[in-house]
């Protein structure tokens, strides 16, 4: 039975334990559950405030050991505490088969400098959800193993940097079977529903672009359409835009049904100085649901539509033109949606058993 030590910066951050679970945290907690279910002895290192959350998200998980690591409110100190715990356990029980790093994390640098491959673990595997930094590259350069990047733009920052690990792209949606097209087509008289999905308080998600595009639709077309903005902590009101619906954030379990009620998804994300898309779960969830996608031209989105399935738009005017085409042509929506779903099924479905077999503890 393989054994892994799982280090993730968010689980060592006391402040993060008070926020709603999203994105990478949800992915990593589910990955913990699935690895344990595959018979992997998983040791997860957490700031004490996370122990109850882990118990709730992985109830009764066999093969899971949770090690609290006090950092007195500092994730950096909690990381050092985790490194000391890994070393103690490795001395007592033998080296872990793998050190699994849940994401790029500069706050884990002191911990990484203190760990030793061969003594504390046999190989290191990093799941890189975002771009690396020069400091993080220096810390992992000597670690044997693999970098599993979520997209080619993320992988590019690791390639050609003299790493002991190799670099691959392999990522997707967990529980992809929950995302499937609506079994019965919606009525031809129903409004054409467009949506944007994400934490829309973040300007880089581009909800303002989608709203501007909706307002640019010809009045006769706009009267037949709806724009659903999913989601906000405090949904704004749009009294002058009766076709615009702002939603409060809902549990991730409700997203598949929400998407099945839509006709197309907009992904107007833009790169900003600090924040940007590195994969776009919402785009792939829409693809799996069989929705056509109108997307911005940033590389992480463009790479997903090289086989069709989407319309690229740069400006509100271009988004409006694409929305008008889709609103007036059900056959185009169906064709692009089928292409998007085929690509997502071929490339973007996460498989924890494959991850274990090919990346984490590969057969020798």
C-alpha cells in the first residue's frame, strides 16, 4: 500500500479555514478522499482549524491520517511544523513513497528547503494550478518526480528550467459524469439563456464584458434572451435590465443542474497583472454539459477550442455578435455544444486512479 505526505498551502492557513470552499481546496479535499479510497495511506498536514473541515469533507475516510500543525496564525510557520512532522514520521515509519504538493506555494518554501528526497520521501509530485515563481523553482529544482500542470501556459513556466522532475499537462473536472446535456430539449419558445459562472466579484472574470455585450444586442434579440450571472456573495440588482439575473453563490452540487438550464456559456475572462485564468473549470463544465462557449482569446481558453466548440470574442461588440448568432441559430448551438463536449470528454476528465498510476506512484 503506497504512502504519501500531502502538503497544501491553503490547509496550513488559519484564515482560509473561515472562507467558503472553492476551486483548488475543493479539488484537493476530493483528491484526498479518492486516493484514500484507492488504498493510498494519505497523511494530510493541516493547521488545527482545518481538522473539522477535513472530517466533514472526508467522513470516515480509511487510510487517512490528519496531522495538525500549529503555526500561531502563520502558514509559513505551519509549513515548517509540517516539514518537521514529515521528517519524524519518515524516521519512524520509513520514507513516504511520495510527497504530494497540492499547488505552487511560496509560503511553503522554508518547509521545502528543509525536506530531503530519499530520506523523507522517494519522489515529489506537484499539481501546479498556477504559474510558478523563480523562488519556488529554485526550491523544487532538486526534487525528483513530476510537475503535473493544469494547462500548457502553466507548464511553460516549468519547462527548460533544469528541474529534476519532468513536466506534463494532465487535469480535468472531478465528477465529470455529473455534467451532461439536458435529456429533453427545451421548448422552442423558451428564452435563450446565456450564463457566466465564477466568483464574479473578481473583475478579471469579465462579468462587466458580458453585461455590456448583452446590452449591445439588438432589442428584438435581447427581448428573447436572458443573461445569468453566477455568482456573487451579494448579488447586484439590474433594474434597467429585466433579462439579467444575478445569482448568489450556491453549493457546487447545484452547478450541473444550473448549467443544464442554460443554452450557452460565456467565458470573458481577461489576464490582469496578478490574477488570471490558469484552467477555467467553468468553461470545461459548460463543455461537458454540451454548451457552446463564447470565450476570450487568452491562451488557456483558446487551447480548449482548437477542435471547435466555441466562438472567440475580444470586445463587448464581438461578444454581442457571437451571442446574436447563437441566439438566432439553434442548429449552431447544437453543433458547437456537441464539439465542445467531445473535446472535454477526451481531454478534461479527472481520473484519480490514472493520476496515482501514472504520476504519483508509477510502476517501476
